[in-house]
């Protein structure tokens, strides 16, 4: 079925026009050669990149750019849906219908007959109960089934730990996690002494996983905390470079002691 040029040319900015634009780009006779060649797999990385660019725009409070990035992310959903439609898996309307049904079913306190006031925490608990029932209906019977493999490692660690904690597999308090961190650090030290790279990597991973668990017990999101630390590190190191440039110097030609002095100065100036 040919794409509808009339809807595209109206340029009224609605979803129907965007769906038709994608159909046109994928049209085997008139479309764009690059777009026609793409598959689910080939554009998956772009989907991830667009999601990160949305978050970046929010972090920078660049609301004009956020509008652009949200559009790019929406286009990715339509792109995947168009490929699925061509393969007769589903279409974009199916995607919209499914997410709409899901939002209604997961918020019975809003859309159901018995509307009640709930706290945010109560809603989170009910949400998880509903999701667990959905996983069971999809034959995802094991507790950790459905946690996406390709999530960023820190994010996936948090989700795995939360799932396990819901069935009681968790430390009682953060003090227990601190004890585990000490234990894992000793095991990493032993592995490093043996100079076994495979064992070192394994123990390092265990230590990271336990730190994520500590963050969870302290109500800290490890992904967010590390992102903030990354940004802080960059600002402080940029300060070191700027201060050295004022003297016509560069980091690679400067002693560690001198850079440490500037680092301490950056810590006092940059809050």
C-alpha cells in the first residue's frame, strides 16, 4: 500500500503525518536507500543514543533541545514499528493501544471503579505486584525473568537486586552490606596478588555489584550517583588544565604533586 503524500504535505505536526513520513522513507520504490536498508538490529544503537540524548538535554535544562530529542526518540519508536509492520508483526497503532491498555490496567486507583488515594510508595508496591502478574501470564515464571540483558550494567544490577529483594533475598540493613564490601575487597586483593586476570575481573565485578547494593539500601541510585561524580571529576580536571594553561603548561608535562595541589584547590572552589 503506497504512502499518503497528502497527509505528509499537510504538515500539521500530528502522529499520522510522522507515520506516513516513515512509510515514505521505507518505500521500496521512492524511499531513501539508507532507510530502506535498516533493520531492528541496525537501528537499535540509535534508539539507545536518542534516549541518552533526551536525558542529557534534561540534565542541561535545555528545554528547546529536549523538544528536539524527544522527537528523535519518538521517531525511533515509529521506525521500529514500521519495520514490524512490513514484517506483519504489528504496527504503530498496536504499540499505542498496548501501552494505553497497560497504563490503565496498572493504575486501577485512577481508572478503576474503586478509586482510592494512595501514597507514591503504595503505588510502587502495587505496580510491582501487577507487573509480576503480567510476567506470570507471559510465562516469565522465574523471579529475575524479564530484566533486560542490554540495560547499562549498573541499572541492571539495581533491577536484579530489587527483584530478588521482593522475595526476601536481601540483607537486613546497610551495615550487613558494608561487611560484605570488606569481604569482597579482601577477595579482590587476593585475586590481584595471584595475578589471575579472569579471577580479578570476577572479584572486581562482585565488589561493584555489592556497592550498587549498598546504594540501594541507602536509597541512592548508583547510576545517578556515578554520573554526578563523573561530571564533578571532569569539572575539577578542567580546572587543573585551565590553571596550567595560564602558566603555559600542560598536564602531561606536570608532576602529580603539582596537579594534586590544583585538585585540592578545585575542590574548595567548585562545589
